[in-house]
């Protein structure tokens, strides 16, 4: 049972990713609070946490850490759908159904699950964007339904209920990553067995991503270069605004001190 448990990992493709979750999935938006997470384990600098989500039977899982790889290569690794099965844990194949643009794809991902359970497939809508404050690149992914894409025989269609990833460049060769997923594997896999695999998956995924990005030498496509330039500009502007605010506060305090001195005791 141990081998089966370890291999039941429904690895999420963080690649590009979605936009409004409700519009794509036909489901109400899911809010996952930033507080209330419980530590699952911490290993090699990656913190894995879990939490229950109000109104949903499945748990959400979060992984956070610093990857020793440049954000440029991480983006390109995640975008190389043809090579995804070479490094992504348990992924048997990744098929591009529709390539809308460099930052929007619809993919069909197939994951190997050991006997006696059936393999899982996920039909995903993926998009990449700047976050609202422009301080990180955000990849969001969600399962969609398409009547023209039927489930393969002897597979189970799993569902990505929620998937969101933040990528922050912190140095030339360092990238901070945080991602949250909530998956319904479907079928008859016992909840405790699916949960065991999902608890391990975030760590295994980000470490495999890191290793691949460290050895890759992709040329950065113009679309990603433009996003990273905008991200850098926004961060510089935010830092300048923060310094200006501090200077203003310092000047105001100095002015108050001067007025008190002028009034005397």
C-alpha cells in the first residue's frame, strides 16, 4: 500500500493559467483565506501546508519556498508542453487542445495512477498574468467542461477546483514560489489515500521544476520578456513610492518636533 500511496499524486500543471475562475469553470469563485493553514511538513526549504475550505469537502494544499533557478527558465519550462512528461512527476502526457496565445492554453493532462485505480485526466484552462498590484506573475488554472472532448476509455476525469501560483523574482537565479491547489481526483480512491498523495505532491513538483529549470537554456519569448519588464517596473515604482512615503512621514515628524521646540516648555 505504501508504494501505491506514494504514487497517487495528482500533479498540477502550473504552467500558464486562468483568468476569472467562475467564468471558465461555471462555478462560483472560491475564496481560500490566507490564515488558518496547518503545517504538513517542511523539507529542503519548501513548506507544505493544508487547510479545510468552507463549503467544500476537499482540502486545499499550499507550498512555499525559494527555487534556485531564474524565473525566465521556470516560465519556459512550464510552457514546454512537449517535454512536460520528461520531468513532471506522474505525468504521462500533456496535450495542447487550444493554444490561444503564449499566456493562455487549454490542455489535457493525463496522470499515471497505479493498479487497481484508473489513470486520471484533467481538462484545464490556463492563463498567466500580472497580479492586481503588479508585484508578481500569477498563474491560475481550473478544470473546464467541453462536450467535444470526451473522457478517454478507462480513465477518470479529475477536477482542478482551484489552482493559483505566484512567482516572484528575488535574484538573478532565485525565484520565490507559492502555489495553492484544491483537486477532486474523482472515482473511487479513498479520501485518506488521495490526501496522502496530495500532501507530498507540492514538494515533489516544485523540486522537479527547480531541477529542470536549473539545467534548461531556453530563449525567453518576447511575451514573457514584456511581462517581466512590466513586473520589474512596477516593483521599482512601488519601492520608490514606499521611500517617498517614509520621507514624508519623517519630514512630518521633524516638523512637529520643531513646532514643539518653538512653543517652548
